[in-house]
């Protein structure tokens, strides 16, 4: 078995998804991960997305791209994030995909930066996340897809930083349609042992996003990609690897480098 790899759409040169996919497959990728902006932007792209799917473009997942998320301190902004994610889950289901992902929040608050004490209690954070994940999980289940919760590092979010924290929330929600995203950049900052964390999260692990230790493409930093891929194969991970990073150097060469690293890091016996 080999783990398929996708590239986020904004990283690929090209005027449309069909051109981007042609380049992606030529470089060694299997699919494109979409980005879902606010104001129901993904749903407004449906004519474009339907044309791309008809042309054979594989689009398994969408990563939310907004300035507010389900864990927002403002109730209206939180509800708007839920509204957008419900729409994104429906769109990715129509495209034959597997799910949409979101963090609890991004850039809203960090306990590691002043003023250090958030305006909502940990119990309040937890209740809001359980409620919104439950609602979105029910919608995802009805659509036949999954919602993926992504932990972010301590400087980007104060609520969910490690895989075990995301797993705990998924377990409380209790829906198989609510699962966890492992992002190698954030894990490199937060996890004591990334391999142990992946093994512990295995029953809930639905998606993996990849970038190197410095947030550039795999191969530009110090992460041990053969060891990471070996662990994913050992836990029988059946999802995607999606490239989410900055690109150092010429974009096409950087994308090719990343694909080569991710392909060569997978043990030969797993591909037999």
C-alpha cells in the first residue's frame, strides 16, 4: 500500500483546476486539496468544480480558509463559520470527496502571548467545540463525508494544540464522521514524540497535512520523512497526505521536490 498525495490548489501554477491538475499529476501528485474561503465561496465555485470533476480532476478534501472559525469568541462569527463548513461539507460530498477540515480557531488568541488569559474559560471553550463539532458531524454524516479537526501550535490557537486534545473532543462528540487532522508542522512544535502521538490517535486519524519543520516543502527542513511515513503505514493509515506549506525556490521545482520526498519516503515493500 502507498499513501496518495495531494497538493493544495493555491500552490499550483495554472489558470484553472484542470491545468493545475495536469501539472500536479505530472509532478507526482494524485489529487488537489481545495481551499474554502468565507461567504460560501466554495459553493459559488460549483460550476467550475463540476467542470473540473467532469474532466477527471480528483478533489478529495477542502481546507477552510477564513479569518474566523468555529471556536470564535463572538457567537455570530462562530455561527458563520459553522454555516460555511456545512456548505463546504455538502460541496465536497457532491465532488465525491471525503471531507472538510478546520481548526478550532486560528490567530484569535494564544496563551503564550499577551494578554495570556483568554476571555472564555476552558470549560466554555470545550462546550462550544463539542456543540459545533456535533452539529457539523451530524451534517457530515448525512452527506457521507467527514469533518476533520486540526490542532494548531500554541502560538496560533489556545484551544486545541495536540492530537490527543483533538481526539478527546472527537471521543466526546462520539460520531465517526468527526475525525482528526495531523499537521506535521504543528506536530513538530507541540508533540513530545510525533510517532507515539500518531499511534495513539490512529483510531481517529482521518487526514494528514504535510510541510517540513520550517513550514516549507518536505525536504527543505529537518523532519525525518521515512520515519513519519513508516509510522503512518504501520498504523494502517488510509487517508491522504496533503501538501500545505510555503514554497522555497522555484515553485515547480519545489513542488517536484516535495512529491519526490513523499514518494521515496514510503518503504518499497509497502508499494508491492
